[in-house]
C-alpha cells in the first residue's frame, strides 16, 4: 500500500539530535540532499502503486533558514540525483521501473528531460544512480538484466562512453567520482562488481 507517514528532518552535532526542524509530507528520502550554492534540495518519495515525489528547498537566507515546498510529481518515484552547474538532475520512474524518467530542477522550476533509456525498461535492470563528473551528469543504465552501460549528459546532448556489456554487469546501483576517476557498482543479487572508469579512457 501507499506509505502516508511524514518524514522528519533534524540537525545533529554528531552527539545529539536537535528538536524537529522541518518535515516532508512523504515517508522516504531516496535521493541524498543536493547542494546548489546556498540552497539544499530535498526530495521526499512515497513508494508503492500510488507513488509520488515532492521537492523541497532549504535556503540560507542571510543567517536565517527558509524552508519551502517546490512541487509534487504525482506518480513519480525519484531515486537518485546529481548537481551540474546551477541545476539538479533527478532520476527515477513513473508508475513502475519499466518507465524511467529524468528531470532537471533549476531555480525552483522542474522540467522533464529526454533521455536515452528504453521504454519499457528491462524490469530486472534496476533503476540507477546519477553522478556529476568532468563537467557532465553520468548515468548508469541497465540495458537488460545482465549488462550495464554508462551514459553521459553534458547539459545539451547524450553520449555513451561505456557501452553495455563492455565492463559492467548486473544492474547498476551507484556512481561516484573518486581520486579523478568514476566508480560504478553493479550487481545481480548474488554477485557484485566495482568498475573504475578512468579519466583518461
């Protein structure tokens, strides 16, 4: 069923929690908070058949904090995000994982983006993470239940630096830059892989 309890947000100094500061109407937060200058973006997600995602902002407003609701995407489950320049990119699916979606948030406005993923998406490929790396947003894309491709979006057009089945296998789970390279985790439920995508590749 649909989860309806709200998600509280607290501060911590590493020892104790503050009193309740803010609250999202959704029960889950699958996208880590994204920081754009003096604004932090929070995404609340309600899982299940009636899934929806809402976007909230926390702004540093000259020494005070301004918490605002931005918008709700009905029927959309957002699972990953990355920042490129002054925009946030959010990936997930509409209805079921077979219908992947990608959105761009900029200055309070949310717009859907064209993406290179197939529709319907392979049901066992898994939804994947985004990462910002080398001036672009990178997306781990399950091409089927076995092979993973890595696609790159520079804000204008898509490319595919890592073709499906070239190195990564299973369903892509996360992407993260480290020490100048990009790392991809993927798995099929029983085996897991860590793939390094070199900056000079």
